[in-house]
């Protein structure tokens, strides 16, 4: 009787492990959204975007988190880290900005861009710390 219950427990554990493995495999191989050819769900000004996060972060997360958005703004800084460009868009808040982490393709355009220039960038919003963060960004117009 004890041997049968140990086999039953082992069988249940094996089934759970197989299901977990299949789910993990599917998540690891999930296709990513092609940002360069996809249309953004929302277009917004950088100042309005950060203001919405400052006023009510929960509501802003519901509206923007993990969504492809286009942001219009004025470039306040340009830098490169680990061969990827990062553009910061100016906002009315002295301590926060919209940080746009560029794709490898968009990073190649950085020499053509200047601080103070108006730009539109689209990317996936990953949330708010002191800045609103967009990743995998593409430059729409410069």
C-alpha cells in the first residue's frame, strides 16, 4: 500500500514537472513584437506621460505598462551604454524624464540627432521609477 502511494506521488510530481517544462519552454520562445513595423496604441507628449505617472502611478501603469506607445518630446540628453543608445526626453519635472532605450538599429541614427531637437520615439513602456522607461525604442521622426 505504501509503495502504491509513493508511486502516485511520484507520478503527480512528474506530471507537474512536465507541465511546468512545457509552459517554461513556450514562454522562453514567445515571439517578440516587431516594434519597427507595429503601430503604437497611444501617442502622447513626454511631459503629459510623466505627469500621469506622478499623479497616479496605478492608473498610469494600467494605461501604459507593457504597451507600445509613441512619445513626442525634446531631447535633453543622448548617451550610449553597452553599445545601445539612450535618449532622455525633457519634461516639466526637474527630477524625472522619459528615458528611451534604443534598439541596435535606432542607435545607428544617433550621430544625426542633437540635444534640443524635437523627436517622436516609439517603444514598450516598462514602468516608472524616477523616470518613465521605454525599451526597444525606434525613432519615428527626427
